[in-house]
């Protein structure tokens, strides 16, 4: 399997947990897997992540935030994602371009056409073959986060922001039904993991 798979959704939906579970499942089935995330999938990306999510730092303007995410994406694609795919590996990313459209476009209110055009440039033709959107009411997602830790800058946004983000993911799924699968993240972790693995095998074929 030489594939690029992304896991998306609002805060607290379980993206990081499910990306790791999928990576382990595919490795057990004999596939060489690279598990990564955005922001922060490269050395430079980790520094950008600190700037973007630091609760104590001055919040960037929406335009600055977008450009920082774009820098992370360009570096991520050039340094890690494209080389890994060229080597025949399967790449699983915890967030990618759809998050930018949902968060910076729908959430922040930046022009979606502009966000997409800039993202097209940053990712240089790389796009996922399958995207799993873990859908969860934002109230539940934020409750999950606050029960276990203090949130970062993004996790401490108001609920209306996250309602717009969730609506953004739903709009993306409706626009790209051939690529995007929406799963109910309110189910327990093993059940969601099994559904994701089934979708990967069904959509992409575990033997390819």
C-alpha cells in the first residue's frame, strides 16, 4: 500500500489516537507507515507549532495564522510527505489541507477561494487519497479536552468558532464524497478504529 491518508475533525474528536491506531494496524499487516501531524511534522514545523498554539503568546491575525500554517505545510510536504510517498510508504497525517479550509476559511472567515489557492501552492499537487473526518459536536469535544488538560490557544476558542469549523468539515465532505468519509466520533475508541480500518481497506485496498 503506497497511500496518503488524512484524519480530520474538530478538537477532541480523537484524531491523534485514531491516526496512531490506524498506523499500528497497517504495520501489523505488513505495510511501511509514516505517521505524522500538522502543524509540527518536521523540525521547522515543530517551531511553527509552538508559535501557533502557545496560549501565552500574542494571538496572530487570521492572515498571519494562515501564512504560518502554509509554511508548515510546504515544509511538511517537501521534507516528509512527498519523499515518503516516493519511497513507496503509506503516510497517515493527523490534519492536512481540509483543516485549513475548515479552520481558517469557515472558522476565521477568510476567503475560502484564497485559502484553497494558497494551499494548492503550498502542497504542490500532493493530496490525500482518503480522508476520514471524525464528526463530533464541538461541545463534546471541548469537554473531553478540558477533562484531561488545559487547552492550547486553538482549543480555547469560543464554541461558535467550533460550530463554524464543524460546518466547514461537513461542507467539505459533501463536496468531496469520493475522497472524504465522515464517521461518528461519539462511538468508543475501538469501534471507531475498526470503522476506519474497514474504510481504508474498502476504499484503497489493503493489498495495493
